[in-house]
């Protein structure tokens, strides 16, 4: 009986989606016909107005299928596609074990010992003069998100040359997740920065820029992920505090109206490389 109800609901949704798509297609056909007639019969101003209105219509139609990459909420259950494990026990020292109710996953970063962490959070590790970073993103829009891997960049204090980078899923369906993984050289600090007693790392911020498009290769957007250290030392915690969405085609007025992103503060003083072997 349950399967019949589910099938009926699915059929209804399919029918509704088909009608919506048919309506959108018909609207675009009428708009195109109107544009052609205006181009033939009108003057230059009328043609320009017709083209502008068609562009607005196309944006409105396309926005209904716009992807949207944001951070994964730590207060919400871990999405199923993250592959989280629960009620896990693992060795943390001689004759010792830790019980973790979950969710937890293993890191997939090379050149380091595998570690477990909450997949909804940012993973940051300073080790051997390098920074290991893994950031989750979730598509909460209405269309498939296609990440432009060549455009992904990480900037901020201590961030040096990128040695390794991967996007675990370039195509992110609606409601699902991906991870951006980095290994970079850790820049040394000089002695010219102001010392903040007891708060060597607190407030240090990084920015991860992730450009993505819709399935048609349009609606290009850049998700600017702000990663901030809220601990006093390199162990953090490191938190994703905000994700700004930026369209490269937006006008200056729209850019000016967007709230400013936090400034990437320079570190106050150097830390010995001996302390870089700690984990998150």
C-alpha cells in the first residue's frame, strides 16, 4: 500500500514539473517571436528595449534552476552522501580508545596519516611546514552545480604555494555535497607583527574562492568561503563563518551594496615549526 502512495505522489510531481517546463518553454517562444517582430518593425531604441527585456526574461527563467553552494551546517544532520560513520571507536594512544557517537569520516589528503573528523566541519592541520585543509560545501539551489576546478583558489595569512588540490565532486546535485581539499606550503611569519598575548592565531582568516556554473555552463558564480581561526593556537578550532556569493557580471552598484568581507589579518608573530605537527 505504501509503495502505491509513493508512486502516485511521484507521478503527480512529474506531471507538475512537466507542466512548469512546458509553460517556461512557451513563454520563451512567445518572447522570441515578439523580439523578432520588434526587431523588424521597430527603430533602434525599440530593438534595444526588446533585447533587454528578453535578457531579463532569460535571467528570470534561469534563476529558477540556479545552483547555490554554501557551507554545511554543523547543527544539522550530516547529509547521507558524506558517508559518515557513527558509534566509532579507534586507538588514540597506548591501551586507549575513544568512543565517538558521530558523525565522523576519514581524511583523504595524501602525505599525512589518516585522521577522523566531523565531515560537516573544516579540517585544518599544520604538519611538517605544510597546511592540510578540507572544506565541505553543499548545493542548496535548484539546479546542478558544476565547479570550475581551475579557478579554485585559497588565500590568506600563512598560505604559500599550492602543492596539491582536488575537488571530490565537480558536479554537485541539488541537496548533495562536495569537498575542496588543499595542501599548501606554510609561510613563515616575520617579527614585525604586533603580538597579541595568549592569542597567537585567534582571528586569522583565509578565503577559499570556488567558481561554479549551472549545467548549461551559464550563471557563473563565485562562492567565497571565509575560514577563521577561533582558537589561540594553530589547532583552532577553524570555522567556516560565512559564504558570500559573487557574480562576475554584476554591476558596480550591486557590488557596492554587498557587505564587506572580513579582512584577512596577518599573524602577529612566528610559531616554531616544532608546533606544526599538531592536529585539529
